[in-house]
C-alpha cells in the first residue's frame, strides 16, 4: 500500500520548518536589527545631549579642565561600551576616550561638515573614513553663549549591535525549535487517530475488493474513522448475506426447476422410444401437463418477486370493498374445497368494508394465503377468513385448523423457497414463493402482516390495510 498521504504530510511538515527558519533568519533578523539599532541610537543620542549640555558647556566656560572632562568622558564611555569624542568646529578630535589625551597633536577628520543633514539623527558607517569598521554614531553640538563651540560624538560598534541581535534571535531560534520539536506530538496524534485507522480501513477495502467479505476492520474509535469503519463492516456483512442469499436462491431455483424438467424429459423420452405403451400415454401426458403448470407457477412467482424488488415500482392504489374481493377470491377455490371437503367461512364485521390499496395485489395476497391454508388443512375442516376494523385500520385474517407450523420455522416462512417439509416431498405443488410474495406486497403497501401458529392446531395470518371511504371506489 502506498504511503503517499503520510509522505506528503511529512514533506509539508519539513517545508514548514525550513520556511519558518528562513523567515526568522532573514525577515526576523532584519526587523530585530532595526529595533535594536533604534533603541541604542536613541539611548546614545539622549546621553550625548546630556553630556553636551552639562559637561561640554562647562568645559567651554572654563568650569572644567580638559583633563577633568577627559576622565569623566572615559568613565561614561566605559559604562556605555562606546567611544566618546569632543570635536572642534574644524574637525579636530580634541578628546578621544580610546586614545591618550594629546592636545598638541589631535587627529583631524577629513571632509568634516556637520552642516550636512541626514534623514536620521544618527549614522552608520566609518564616520568620515576614520574607523576601519562600521560604527553607529550620534553627534550633537556643544553650545556656549548662544554659539556652537564644538561637537560631542558617541560611537557604538556595529559588531556589538550584531552580537545583541544574534543573542535575541538565538532565544527566538530556541523557542521556535522547542515548539517545532514539540509539534511532533501532533504528528504522533495524526498517525494514531487518522493515519493508522485509515490504513486499516484501506486494508479492509482491499480485502472486500478481493472478495473477502468476512474481513472485519479493527477500528473501534468513537469518531469519524470509527463510524466509517463500522459502516464498512456493516456493508460487508450485508454484502456477505446478499451473496449467501444469491447462492441459496440459485440452488433453490435450480432444484425446483430440475425436478419437473427431469420428469418431463424422462416421460417424453419414454413415450418416444416406446417404453411407455400408447394406451398408457394419457396418464403420463397428464403428469407432464401437471409439471408444466408447476414450472409456469414457479416462473410467475419469480417474475412477481422481481417486480416487487424493483425500487421504481408503482402501486395502483384505489378504494374498494375488501369483503367483496374476499368473496370473489374464495369462490375460485370451490372445486378444491369440494375435493378436499374443506369449508371456507367468511366473517365480516360489516356488509361492506372499504380499503385503500392495490386491488390486484391484495387479490394475490388473499389467493396465496387461502391456497396455503388449503394445502395444510385436514379433510372435513374449515378455513375462516375474517375482516374487522380498528382505529382506522382494517384487519384481514385467514385461519386454518391444519397441521400448524413448528416453532423453529415461524420466522422462516417468509423466506423465498422455504418449505416446512425440507424433503420437498410432501408438497410437490408448492414453490416456496407464495408467502414471500405476500410479505413483499404487504410491505410495499407500508402495512404489517403477522403469523400465529400452534403445531397440530392450526395457523392464522393477519395483515392490515388502510381504511377508506367508497368515494372514487373500484367496482368489482
């Protein structure tokens, strides 16, 4: 299985880390340097103004000697970690805290022009070419008696500023690194809660695609992944049931078709090769006709179930008298009842009882239920068909006093091709589809059907229909 998603996540995670480092080391470094430069320059400028207004003015009014001023400025320079100059108007450096005091041979600044203004109160550079490295310099005039007597300059090494910048960035790097490493917990959380369950789900999907519908996806979490896994497990279970049903369905259809076809083929060949004499052919032709009718009935049942399984099916809902439909359906069994000596009793709660349903489908339900009752009724017994009305529903009951249904078979009678007699020898005329058709028709009407049976006593089927008025009714 490819790990493309996981690899993409890792690559994205690494890219975020690299981009974050680059951003901090470039844009972050530039911003931090600007802030440090602004802070230091403001401090130096304020300090230069204080020195110029106090000690510088005192020097030019002869209140301080040059040696006293030198010693004072040297102490301040050491405290500020800077270099302090006193410059006259011609550009001569009278006092340099980094050099010995020498008024006889002062250094001279070339092209010194303090009148040239800049957009900032400080400058970064070599200060008129005097320094060999970059310096941050501030310079303020020293005035006495309303005139400029000289200039006080303070120089701060940019290398020290860079060191302070890197110190601040180092803390940022450390915090960023700790956060980046800590965020690996998110990766671990992603792996345990998303990626690992997803791998198991993908494995399950591959197993299902390969036909292994018994595979169970081992994800039991109470989140979306767990819900997806349980849904897929349920789906595979339903598909497995459907596959089992298909195998059973094909097996049952093959069995029910094979038996009559074998009889038809065998008797036909026997008549053609003379094994069955001419005088006996009528008997076997009747058997062939009987088996043909059974095949026809089985085919019609399968077509009915196929139509009921069609999700786009439409019921022809009308209002009709269910009592009259029962009378007409029961009348079709007169011949069979006479032969088996079984009586069909009709018990109606009213002369007419109107229902809303598909009349042809309900006729089929009644036919299958009465036919099923006759099939398992004993001689000289009765079948009771009764209608009652309760709470806007019509209840239709078909009850026999036949052999009954074993308790273990009650829930199986609705299964297609299911027969109580598993040997299939007792009821050769049955296809095992009648009650399955009944169940599907009633379900299609959004109604209920139940069965009550006691072995050796009899069976009762009860289904419901919606009650209606005779308006727009169907005439039978």
